């Protein structure tokens, strides 16, 4: 490591050592029982002091009522967030940290494939894009729901939503093949179910006096780096696993990246404030607030309620795309490959594992790692790497902030948008999310394969991207 960088970080209170591509970092003043955080970075990727300081801040969290952080690490898409670094994984005993995953609860990725050639897609692209543009960007989707369906969704996620649709399907769900959706539950992380409770949901989603609820957030992508992308399976790296997962070269694919929208904001904000309000009187306020005991149990249930919403949000977006593809391209199956979260707290090995922009990567579990809209995306299998808490990156990671990408004077030729087709209503989204805003996905994938976090299964190439 460059001695100049070590000195610069030391001036900011950070002590750094290096073991190959793994950097070990702690604050100078921290107690010996605070875990040293580990960050996996490809050669040449910068050590960002702000992100390191954020990670070490969470590594030192403990609660006077019991519980502390036991482990902290970060994946190669590591970069600063507003409060929490993206790409961070924090494991704790007997406490939870609402701020460690923020408000986009259960943001995640979902991938479907279809036996449609690129040529056939291109021949019908204009009609398909026009229909999806309405559903995804203009709000023409038809997604009413009964109060019972909303309650079932908050309580039991995708299984609850499907059960309610069998009882009374409305709008989009009237055309859905419910038997296929039920079979696909096994391809959602955790079966699409988390132990939620509708009492933690926003009241306007549950009004019992209304026969039908039209939720203005359900079935929407959201802003920022969220997307729906049409792709092609460019090549297969592991033929046996790909075949088992139903993935073959040349297939059309679509990938969805979104989360819990306004429900996650409501739950996450409420519980971050509650963690502050419940802090014991007379105890100095920490840099990061946590919850323990019954408060921790209730937070997990509230978080699960928003997580269930996010899972169904991706499910109904996928169903919109699938139905539009059937309208235009004929009776295709377009099965789900996998749906996996990357902003969530999960109970693993008696610990609460908080992942912020990091994906569970347990042994042989499907993993989705997208590149930018101008770069390849990857279908991987987890290796169950214990050192990195059975986790991997959720993307390449930002190289430039949205503000930096939109500042005046930046030549458009430097944005990496040549050959990129992005369908959006907001011109600034092209600049904020241009390929140049992100790190090179290649080294991010390579270092995780080298260090046995994941192994490659298939590579997908983007054809066009929808950004809200």
C-alpha cells in the first residue's frame, strides 16, 4: 500500500493494514473489543476515507442494554453513502441497527429469461417498448387490490399476495398465471415470505372502508439506480448450473432492480427515530443508535413488513413485463431465475446480519450482480465465504456522485453512453446513471471469483434499460 495514503488516512484517525486485496481498518481510538473491519478491493480501486470512516463507525456499535457488533466487512462495490457505506455487511449479537440498511428495505434484483431470440425481439421492439413505457413510466398499469390482498401481502409477502389473488383477482392479477407464480416462490430468496405484520404498514394502504385500493407506489421502479432492463444471455460460464436454472445462451432476459418504495421510507424512518427515542436516559448519545430486546424484535417484524412489500413490488413489475411480452411476442413462459435482496437484516448463525448494498451469497445460491446500463451483468452462484459473511457485491459501485455527473461542462462523450438505449422521462437520469458514473464491473467480478465469494454461471448483455 502507498505509504502516502496510509499517512493521509492516519490523519483522519484510521489505522490501515493490507493482506493482498483485503484491507483491514479500525479507528485509532477504538477499544480492543471493537472488530477490525475488512474491505475487499481490486487493485487500483481507491480507498475512500469517508466510506472507511462510515464502516468503522458501524463496527463500533454497542448497546448499554446488551448486544454489540461482532463483525464488519465490505464487498468490492464499497463506496460512501449518506450515512452507511454501500457494500457493507455488519453482523451483530442481540441488537439491530435500523440505520445500517436505511429506508430502501429489501431493495433487490430479479431475473427472468424467455426463449425469444434477439432478432425476434428487435422485430417487435417498438411495440413492446411503447406498452412498457406506459406501464413502467407513465402510470398506465392496472393494479388495484383489495384491502384483504394488501393485508395478506404485508403479513406474508408473495405467498399471501397470491393467495388473495386466488380469492379475488383484480386488474393485472386477473391475467396472471397464479400456478406459475406459486411454483416460482422457490426461486425467491426465503420463499418470498418474511414474518411481517400489517400493523406496521402505512394506514392508507389498508383502509377497510374502501373496496379497492390503488397504491401509487406498488408496481413502480423508483428513481436513482433502480431499473428494468431487457438483456440477452451473452454467454454461459457454467453449463451444468445454467441448465439447472433454466438459462441458455441467446435467451432474452429481463432484470428488475427496485425495493420497498414509500413503505420502506415510512418504516425505516419511523424506526430510526424510535431507536433514538428509546436510547436509555443518562447514557451519552452514540454516533449510531441501535435497538435491543423487545424493540429489536419489533423492528425486525416491521422491517419484514416492508420487505414483503418490496418482494411483491418486484413480482408485479415482472408480471407486467411478462404479460406485455406475451401480448407482443406470443405465449412465452418467461420463468423466474431468482429474486434476491441486498438491503435487509437477516438472522444467520444466531447473528443479525445487516447488508447494505450487499447480496447474500450462500453456497450454490443464485446471485445477481448487474453492471451499469452500458456494461455486462452477471448471474453467479454463491460460495458461502465465511470471511465475508456469506455475501458479495450487488453491483459495480459508484465512481462518481450524481452531482458530479450532472455538473456543467462535462463532455457527453466521456459519459460512456455510446450504444446505450435508455427509456426515461427525465434527461438528467441519463447523466446521473451513465456508465461513467460506475466502476468497471470486470475487476469487481474477478476479485470476488478469485477470493471465492462467488463463481460465474452466465453473463448478460443489456439491450435497453428503463429508468424512472
